[in-house]
C-alpha cells in the first residue's frame, strides 16, 4: 500500500464492485480507461476478433516506475465502469510495475520488470 499525506487517487468500480483505489503520490501520472479493439488480424489468425478491456495505470515520476493495477481480463457489453476522483492518504498496491532502461542520455531503451505478476 502506497502512503502519502494526501494524494489524488482514482476509485474504480466495475458493476458497482470496488476494483481498486489507485494513486502514485504527489509527483506522477494516473489514468484509467476502457479500450475496444476489433479486426480480422487482431489475433493473427485471419478471423474477426474483439477485445474490450479496462486499464488502470500510472507513472511514479520520482522512481520513474510505470504502474498497473488489477483489471478484469475482459469486459462485456453492459458492464458499468465508474471512475471517481478522490483524495486519499493511502491507496492499493499496484499488481505490476516496470522501470524503463535508459542510456547515458536518459533515452528509453526498453523496460525491466520489477514484479512479474502482470495482469
């Protein structure tokens, strides 16, 4: 659980049930959104497929770590997503994070997983 004196946080509900309380502290980026993707080549097999997903993530600007919180693997038509902006002293721990590798000039080369429990 991340703690700070008071931080902006996102309380995310799926169909009225609490999914997570996400926050990165006072210095960073926080986002949540739903994405739909569809098309014949999505799975590389030539058939029409679709994905409807929720992503809750952020960036801790001090540690330069990218964070993600647990999300359902798939959403379905009719699911209700609620994202409420709140102020919180502590938030849920992320389920996945990574820190990009950089060269001497600070350019991103790739990433290194610091926890390997990606949702």
